[in-house]
């Protein structure tokens, strides 16, 4: 999906699959002075073609004399941020493509790593979880002096290192690199007084949610009473991974309570709660 100055743009498709730009709509919302802000919400690779066509067209209009910025709601291919063996460095290729469009400024919402920012020209990050965290804390009656933040791995801890003044713990994951599956997870930190506390798990992205289910189970083993998840980006796979159905089962005789009480995310990828409004909160970061 492509937005221009807050308006979602329409793109028609010719019978042979080619994309047609609705130039009339573009001209109705474009500005000839100041800034023109393009919003990019990746749904599939066709959005990259739409971005190319829009920016190329804007450069033929009076908008070329303005500062045309790009806000990337979720950076596509951001998990392919390194070369392993003979793998293709697709994040670099996509970044080179975006750089070729020569935006005045590029803003990336909650980048997966610093690699995206290093590859993109004139770029900076918007860590939306920083301001969403306050809303989440208010909704769940989080006690900043008693309750905990949990970072599933060292990468998450580094990403949110400037969240000071909270009790926190960090996970240490062991992974089977043949299958990619996480085999175990340890919780490190000052966790002696975790019993009876609420915990918010913080990270940038949720796919199927395996890491977060394992994290929540470990936190409840240590005595946490309620576990919540706040992620900037959630893929549609979140509904297929059993995250919302998972129960805490320390033993067969115990009461099977909900593993993760509620998930908080943005509409950077998903848009629909599919009836899970009481278990899933989606914040609008487009408008």
C-alpha cells in the first residue's frame, strides 16, 4: 500500500497484470511547496513497483521542487540483514533500490537492526514502541516500581537500551541452526522478586510467536502472574501460531491459564483483529 500525504493511493491493473498509476488522484493530493510525504506499507513485492512509479511520476511534476520523504512502516526483507553462506543479501538489494529513488529523507518504523539504517541513505528510525509503551502500561495498570519489562534476546535489549528506570530481564535463546527452531530459553537478570508481578515482553516483530510463548512460559515458571506482549510489527502468521490459544500448564493437575494475556501491536503489517479485540490491540500509526 502506498500513501501520499496521508491519502491511500489507488492503483489499477491492466488485464496483462501491469500496474497503472491513478495520476488524477496523485495530483489531487500532491503539494507544490514544502514537503510531500510518502507512506510505504509493504504487502507484497508489487508495492515496490508502485513506489517506483509514484516517485518517478512525482519527479515529473511540481513536486520535484519539494522535499519528498518516505516513511517505511515495515522494512521489507529486514531479517535478511547478513550473508550466510551463499545466501542472497536481499535487504541490501532492496535498500539499493530505495536509494536509487533519491528521497529527501527516509524514516523506518522500528527497524529490525541497525543494518537497515546503515544501508538506506538519509535514514533514521522511529521506535514507536517507546510511546506505545506508556499506553500499554496505563491499560494494564503496570506498576513501574514493581513490574518488569522482558527482552527476549540481546538484540531486543540493545534495541530498547534507552528505556531506563524499569526492572527488566533478558532472554538467552539456544537455537538449532539446522532447523532454525529454538530449543531452550533462559531468563537472566534480577528476577528474584518476579513472583506476583506483571511482565511486558518487548520486541520488534512477531511471526508465529514461538519465542514469545516460550518466554511467557519461563516467566510464569518464575512466578509472573500476567504476561503481555508489545511488538511494533505483527505478521498474519500470528493467528496461525497458536499464540492466542496457548495455555500455561506447569503440570497436568494445575489450572490452565492463558499464557499471554494480551498482544499489543501496530497496523504496520496486520489490520484486522479477527474478533480478538479483547486479546489483540492494534494501534494506528498510518494516520
